[in-house]
C-alpha cells in the first residue's frame, strides 16, 4: 500500500488550469469555470491550486464573502487565509469513476456578498495503485487428448481497476511445450487470454499439465497478477457445443418485476450421449450474479431483482455452454436498460440570503439552487417555476443551476415575508414534479415617513386657561420597524414671534401632547398657528409636518366701555341740546359703547336706569339711540337727565353706566343759562330727594294758583251781575263796587274749580257763590248786544288748554286755533252745547254737564260754572255766524243737543 501513496512525478502533481470561460447565455451573472488536475490518493491538506487568484478574488475578502465548496461529499476545502484549494479527504479514482477512462469531479465554489457561484472541474489522474488480478486463483481445464493442434481454449481475463497506461496491458504464460498464449479482443474491450494447443496431447504419456498465467499492467513500476491453470487430459470429444449466436443484444425496461424472463440462449452439440449433454453457466459472475439468474439446463436468463436504469444503463453477460465431454463454448449477451420516468426531479438550495432588504433592486440574486433528475433524456430534462404570485423569478444559470432573483419592488410594510414554492418538473410522460419551499424574510428600510392621523388640527382653548395644562395631542404612525418607526415630535414653525414661541406652547417629544405655557388672552391673541413635525429615527430620518391652529375662545372677562358720551376734563358729563320743537322719534344722541370680548360676550344692550321724565325719551335696545318719545310739554323741564346701563350678553353679564344730560334749547346761547345753573353731579339718592322737594313745591304753587284763580273768577262773575243790575233801575240792591268786564280782546273768559281727589272720597272746594234763587233767569241777549264787539281771530290758549281730540296735541307751538277740521268741529259742538246748558240754567258747580266736557278732556280746571252766555261773542273760525245763530240754525234741537252733551260730560266726569 505504500506504493499507492507515492506520487507518480512532480510534474503530475502540479495543478493545471486548463481554461476559464464565461457562460455565453447569461450576461447578468456569468460564472467562470476553472479546471484543475491532480493524481488520486493525494495526502490530506495537499494544495490543488490557488483558487482565489484564479477566480480573481482578494484574499482579505474571503472571510466576508464566505468562499466555500458546495458538494455532497467534501473532498476539497478552501483555505480562507491564502485562498488555496486543499484536499480534505481520500480521493480514490477507482471508486469515483469505475472503469471510466476520464474522471472529472465537478465542484461548485460559492461566494456571497454578492452571491455568486463558480464551477470548477477537478481531473482525477490515475496512479498505478491497483495490480491486475484474476477472478480465480486457479483454473481447471479438461482437454481431450484428441484435440488437434491449433485448438483454442478460452481463459478468464484478469481485472485491473486502473485505467490508461496503468491498466492491464498483457499476459505471460509459463513455458510448456504443448501450449502457447494468444490474445483476442473481447467485446467489452479487454484482452481475453486463450490457450493455443501447439502439440497433440497424450493422456497416457502425461495426464495433466500445470501452467502459470501472469497478467501485466503498464504502470511504472509494473504490477502483475497470476493464476494457476491445471489442464486435465481427457478422452476424446470431437465436437464442442455451438451457440445460435455469438452475441445476443437485448433491450429491457427498468423496474420490471422479479422473475421476468430476459433471454434464453441455445447451444447444440453434434456429439452423442454424454458428450452432447450441454450445461449453461455464467462465465463471469460479479454484479451479474446478483441481478440475473440462469437456468443451467435450459439456458433461460431471468431478472433476480428489479432493474434500475440509474444504477446501470447496460450489462454485458458471458454465457458458457459445456458438453459432457468437457468441451465448452462462450457467447456474449449485451443487455441495454431502457429508462423509465420513475424519478422526480430534486431541488437543492446551495445558498439562500438570510434577509432581503426591501429596497433591493430588481434582478438582485436572492438564492442559488440546482436541480437533479436521475432519469436520462427527456425524463431528466427539468424546468422550474414559481407557483405563487410573488415579486421573484427564476433565472437559469448553467449545469442545472438556477438563481432566484427579485422581479419587482418589495415593500416590507405590505408583506414582511414570502413563502416561495419552487416546482421542478421533468419532461417525461407522464411528467413528474417536486416542490421545495423557501421562506424569504424582508428587511426593513426607512422608506415610510410618519403619517399624522389628521391632515390638520384645530383646537379651541378658552382664554384664562391654567399654565401648563394640556390643550391637545397630535399622533402620528410609522409602519417601519425599530428606530425607523420610532417617532419624536417637535414644533418647527409658528406665526408667533420666534423668541416668544417657547413661552406660549410646548410639545412632549414622545407623546405629542401640546401644553400651554401661559394663560391666553383672547383680547390680545385670538388665534395662532403652529407647524408640528413628526420625525422618525431612521437613517436618513424622514419627517412629516402638520399644521395646528389654536383658537383662543372668548370668556366674558371684560365689561363694556362707554365711548360716548365721554366725560369732560373735570370728570363731569357733557350735555346734548335738543330743539324745543323736536317731534317724537327725533334722534337726540347715541350712546356708543364697545366690549373687548367677542361673540355673545360683546353683544351689547342698552337700558334706561333713571330718567327725569320716564316717558319723554326712548332708548334703542341694541343701537343705543336716544330718541324723543313725545314732544316737550310746558310742564316738562328743559333740563333732562338719563342714566343709561350698557350690558353685554355674557354669563354672568357685565355692565357699565353712562349719564346723559339733555337740554331743550333752540340755540347754544339759550342753553347756556341752564348749564350755568347745572348742579354738580351727585349721587342718585340725593337727586331723588331733590326731585321730591321740587314736586311738593310745584304742587303747592299750583294749588295756590288754582285757589286764587277760582276766587278771581267768582268775584268777576258777581261783579258783572251787579253791574248789569245797576244799569237797570229797580233791579239794583245792595251791591259792592264792580268792574264791567271788557271783552275787547276777544278772549273766552273761563274760571277754575279746585279739585282735591283721593281714593276714598272726592272733595270740592268752591269759593264762588251761586246766583240767588229768587232772581229769575234773565235774557241776557239784550245786555250782551249792547257791548258786543267784533270777534277776535287771535285765539290764544296755553299748552294745557288747547282743544283737540283725546290725547292729541295738535297745533303749532304759537297757540293759534287748530287747523284740524275734526278738532274744530268738536270744539264748536262742545261750546254750543255748554252755552245751551247755561241758557237753560241747568249748569251746576259740580262739573257734570256744566263742565262743557273739558274737565274730562283737559283736566279738572275746565268748568262752565257761572259762565255768562257769550255765544254772540264767540267767533267760529271758518264761519260768519256766532254761537247764537249757530244754535238757532240746528232745527231747534239746541236743548236736546245740550242734554246729550251733558250726559256725555257726566260720563267723562265719572271717569
């Protein structure tokens, strides 16, 4: 065995790089093929070649690229320190490539980062490590003595596992005068030795012969093998068996059941008797004896075990036919096995990337795999496909190698892993297939920016909020993993002053909660806008901005502020003038107020708290306009004071007050005297006491005036009657001095009765004495005609005495007779009825029918008690007749009209 380990020569140990080439079919990822040659049985650790240099790889990259040999059985390994290809196990060419003259061991060299495969063929050179040997150490031949010279006797061939020059080269036979050795080429290509009879045999002279047959190979040194041939000389047998064919060729399908008949050989012998009885046997058993059986009598060959094409595609069988006399003949059977599609293709992954980044470009190599089908022909042709609809495709490489590459865009957020099933199908009939599943994990890349839950945020924050309180929270999501999905929040921009931003709001970087750093004031800052940014922790980092608008809502924290009327320099209220002839609805002034709040909190309403004359002015609830509600009366003061309250609409409402000083005057000069007497502002209680005192004084003065006027009227009436009596003799009695009335002015004389009324009773004070009952009514028309004067068209009544409809104040301010036709007719009717009553003597002091209807219309001051008949002195505007004529022209219905008017006056008196 020591000679087997010796190298044949130093030159034969050297590696030989035969040829590198590029695969012409694939331009994207072509592999370089390298061929080495080395003798078999090299020691472990022997250098085959500098693999890194031949592949063009740098030695320092071997570790990172994980350069390795991919093979089912590791005969070689790669030294990552220097890049040499080393022998890692015993290499026996005879076991790797039995009976094959050329032994090539294919290797797949795999490199990662980037992933690639290199095909390397290692030629295993044969060394003379196997001597020739015979199947049997001794052989016995029976030769009839009658064998003629030139007869040939076949011998078993020697076997040499080596090939080429180291294989069996020839035989040598020990010397014998009767026999010589000759060679014959057998069908299997081996040299089969044959004995050639040189001289006739004589059993009686020598019954046996011993020969030594030596087999010699062509190695250096030469190796030999020997066997002993014992020749027994038998009696004569003239005819050997003869086969019907020298060579039989049979085709047989694989996977046939055991016991299937393969072939039946036939041989004949012309001899008779025992010399014609033929038996059959395998010449060389070996594997044939394990696969087939032979019937020694019939020559039928049957299968012993199922035949597998993948084990052997053909068999060569030698059959010997021997007769009873010892003569034998051989024939050869060549058995060809037909392939059946009985093997499904296999998928073997040689390298798979552990993780694929989702930004991998299309065409990136993900995995390397190869297919293997033990069948041949179309049954061994394999095609691969992917069942699922995934962004990957299969790219064919070389020698049944394939690459799994990306065929589209990967998105980990949609699919984090793929289960890829690769189906390999052959082209047999029917086709067979197999599946191999591989799980591919997609690595995360920071390709998704954070996304806010809302496109924009709007927050309402009430003013006067507590500092440090949370006003809102923004939230964003990022589908990426790890730091790529970790979000932090910040404020990147705002419409506030850059230096003041931090004093207004802040945001929590982790939670996104926005805090108010101070109390907001709606009146100073109603709204502001922030730009918030959500930023992940990827590299490079991605971010998204969102706008946050903060609306500071109003609270009712500001009272209304009165802009007009403004206070004077001394703090006193200013005044406004009102024309004396201002009609109802006249715009006097306007209270102007503002509220710093907004909305309902700034919705102002105006209310009158105090007024000198409550019904004289009106105030607009929402406008604040001060208008006259009625015309200024004679009793109304020319100086008016209004206390106005301005309230807002908040809850609770806030208010402010304003004081209006109004002066009725037609010019500023007329208003100045009133203003000079204007008292200094005082509190409302003092003003109320002042108004009460003034009211009592006015009532006392009016009472005294009423008493004086009543006395004057009574005295005037008494004086008139006494005077008329003095003009007529016999009618005068004791009378005092009197004054004759003078009506040249044309005014209508009237008298006043004083009424002091209470809830319980009504008391009348009458200071006038009535006419004596003993005096009969006199017709005063004659007396009246004596002093009748033409009527005066200038009728002057005071403001309180102007006639008109109920509640009306018609007429101009000069006191002339009213121009309204309705008021004029009413006045004529009342005067006419009153005059009729006076003429009938039915007038009383009580103001019933004798009040002329004026007490109820114009107050209790108007009565007709002791009023003479002045109808002839009354001029009716628009008519040339006097009251006397007017009464006479009413169809004599003056008394009735008088009575009706009296009833009407009585009703008014009751009111």
